[in-house]
C-alpha cells in the first residue's frame, strides 16, 4: 500500500486528510504524511495496538522532521552561496522540499465495532482518503468495518483497500459493500499497480467511493 501511494496517489495526496484503519506498524500512515498529506490519523484497536503505532509513528516522524529541516536549511545555504545561474537551479530543487511537521501525524484508538474517535482528536472527518491495508481477514468484522468507512466518509472520500487472498473470506467484504443500499461503489484496480513482488502473489487492491445520492438508510 505504501508503494502504491508513492507511485499512484503521490500528486493528489498533498494537502489532503488521511485516515488509516488497522494501522499495525503505521508504515502506510507515515508514507502518507511523508507525501505531504496535511493531516494523517493512524488508528488501531485501543491498548497495546495503538501504543505500538504511536511509538513507531512518533519515533519516525520526529526523526524525519528534523532531517527535512536540516535538508531545507542546507539547500538555502547553498542557494545563498551559489552564482545567480546555479541559484535558479537550486531554487527549483528547493521548491520540491516541503517542511514536515510531526504533529500532522496523529494516532488514535479506533475499534470498528464502536467507531468513534476520542474528543482530543481535533479533526474527526470526513477524510479525503481512508487507507486499509490487510484488514479484511476477519469476515465477522466486515459489517462493522463498512459502517466505520461510512462514518468517516463523504462523497469526496476515496478508500483504498489492499488485501492478501488467504481464503478467509476476504472478498465477502465487497459483496456486502457492493449492495446498492450501502451507497458504496467498488472499483477493483489492476494488479499492475502493485509493487512487482506483490503482483506474483495473491493480493487484491480496490478503490471505493461513496455516491451520496444513492446512499441508503443503513450500510
Ligand atoms: C494484519 S494487521 C495489518 C496491519 C497493517 N495495516 C499492515 O498492512 O501491515 C491487521 C490490523 O487490524 C487491527 N484490527 C483488528 N481488528 C480490529 C478492530 N475491530 N478495530 C480496529 N482495528 C482492528 C489489528 O490490531 C491489526 O493491527
């Protein structure tokens, strides 16, 4: 999912809000933040799961933030020292380096069975992107997951789901999501959008969008 975002969503994700469900290590959220999303919220089950995401995202975002600050500072120094012709070349490079703020990458507990965020989280959605990597392996939670998606989406939201076909009923999620009463539209993406190593393996990737006009009373 992280590589997919980098290759196909990079230009659009800048300045957008992202919610990750079942974040695990938080890697996907870290990459969304690195790509310039304005606000990223990585979520997982309360307790140890969230603490693990918190640890990973915090340690990485703080380090990356300070490295980025240093890189921008170095470029500015070089630009000051350069001649006017190299100066314009350096400036072009400088424009691509955006400052990153670790506070734009947040972590919160979010259980799909009771999908609400703590009040301390200032932005409660709807999000521009919802990212779901490897979270379809529990069919008993598919309805709760779909409700969670609906809760944090509007008609501008794009949901990306990546899953490994383990024979655990992963695809049944899309049977539920595709029912007209849910209002969701499922678009399966070609496997060629995946990193080469995943194309060889039984992975699937899909995009979902919500058509508000068609949305029924319950998801
Ligand atoms: C297989 S891991 C995937 C982790 C990560 N997204 C990845 O791709 O590496 C599934 C994640 O879903 C989380 N999860 C399972 N049930 C959940 C629920 N009811 N609510 C929220 N998260 C849940 C787990 O804690 C776990 O982090």
